[in-house]
């Protein structure tokens, strides 16, 4: 798989595209923990989080790894994700996906009515269209982590399970693993999370001058 293609797929998982209707509660304990996570992140107006992304195919070890930073202004639905080969920028109405190794910028509309997973609801997406169950605690980096597995009710989804590991002391997400039906796993590990950092408004505005000579592909 070409690196640029992998990056696009991985970022699509983070930004969503999975619109899932309905609601089913299957584990009261899991729901209570997820609600605490959602409430914790919900108190932040802005968030800055460094993360790593690993792709694993089948039973193989990691065959691709990179890192990035996500910036969010949640009340205004704005976000920016910066990675090695991509930047994704949204002012809450429009999204620009900058594919640096393809010299291309893809422009799409943001649908505020969509139930799809996005940076602005990544910490509360489970409330709609998912079933969830608690699993056995695990440890990572000396921390004991609670584990919740969520599955989409929509059987046509390309993903059959999402596993969240949560620090019960802080109610912050340690990592998220997305399992797709092709046998791939995408692991997002949050290395650090800053609450309410000062973020410049122009951070969420696409500036063509920052990406000279790139082709603008308007998909709206």
C-alpha cells in the first residue's frame, strides 16, 4: 500500500464518514464511564492533543507509524489536524484536506446535521448508533486503563469494532483502536492533552499562500 494512500485512509477514519442512526445501550457500566469521558472533554472550549497513529495488518507488527497534533475549538466546530503528509483544516463550515505528497487540496462542506464521527464529537460519538460493552482492564505505560468496546449498529459500516482505553483517574482517552473488516487495525494513541490552550483564530482558516502551487479540487 502506498504511503499516501494509507494516510488518506487513516485520516478518513479519524474524521469519520460513518453516519449511524439509532441508539442501543448494552452495558450500564460502560455507558457511565463513557459519559464521564464525554463530560470531561465537554468542559474544554479548546483542546490540543499530540497523538501517534499506527497501522497494523492482520497479525503483523506495526507496518506504518506517524505522529501528529489535533487542535479543536469545540463550541464553534473548528479543528486542525497536522501530520507529516497531511493537514486537515475546518472553520466549521468548510473542510480542506491538504495532501502534501500529492500537491492537492480537497475541499468539502461540513454537514452539521451528520452523525458521522468528527474531531468535534470524537469524545461523544458513541451516544448515537453504537452498542458498547466493558472489557477487562489493561495496562500501558504503567497506567491501569479501563477498556470499552463499541460496535456499530449499521452492519454496512466498514468498521466492526472500536476499542477505547481510558485512564480512570483523569477520564481521558489513552488510545483508540479501529478494527476494519479488511483485517487492518488503526491505533491512535494520545500522548498529551492540553485543556483550553490559546489558539489563534486564523489556525482554522485555510490560506492558499501557505500551500503554493497545489491544485485545489473543489468537491462541494
